[in-house]
């Protein structure tokens, strides 16, 4: 997908300069974005992921402040996502988790984060690559980001353990079950 921008008019260049004529002048400037040269979509995605990473790092270090909480939607079929099999069976492509009252051991790495959540009274460790994210929402301040998940990139586990495995724990330190809700209820219709 190549985009072309054309500078139609420029201000007078002064006493020896000429004005640009968009139709006939040899001075018409055309800027072509060649696929792969400036991938603005990828640059924006990286910047938005940096926002999510920084927020999660702050929560990991300091806990959630005020009414902040997060709905994190991600692709369960991403090859580097680690979720319990029963969760993957119920949500083979995508799921949303809530980071609010019942989460533990939030750890943030360059390319992914891990968090323990309770599902049906069982505490599970999820590993979620940032490249698997499809949405990040903080409803307390009406803030939302949407992502295009990326299934390529071999540097996922840099900076963290080379093999990550979902763990089961016998006890649930929280009171009650974690909930999985559909993100569809938050979409504009």
C-alpha cells in the first residue's frame, strides 16, 4: 500500500523565487511512502505498546491507584501466549482479562508481561506478548487503545525466561472467582 502526498502550493520564495504551480511546475514535490521504508502503522503500534508497558510497569511497582483497572484483550492463538488449556479451548482466538482486584505477580518484560489471575478459584499464570494485544482499556478514565496483533518476531522472550509455562496453584488468595467478560459490550454500535 503506497501513499502519495503532493505539496500543492508553497509560499512565495522571495525576490528570485517562484511559486509552486501544482499542475505544471517541475517544482511540484511528491512524497512517496514505499512499503517498508516508513511503516507508520508499525511505529504507532510500537509507541502505543510502550504506553501499555509503562503503565503496567508502574502498576507492577506501585499497585493500582484510585479507580484504575484494565481490560486487556489479546489473541490466545498467538504462538507465544501462555494460557491454561481450558481457557484456550473456550476462547480459541481471543479473550479479555481484567486486571483489577484479583491479580498477583504482575511482571513486565520488554516483549511481554505475565500475571497471575484466578479462574474458577484456581490461580493461573498467563504470559501475554505485547504483540498479541488487540485492546487495552482503562474504563475509569475512558481510555482505550486498539492494536493489530503481530504473530511474527522472534525476539519475544528476550529479557525474560526462555520457556514460560502456565502454573496451577492449589489456593486462591482472593475471595471469589475471576471473571471473563465479552469485549463486545464496550464496542460502539
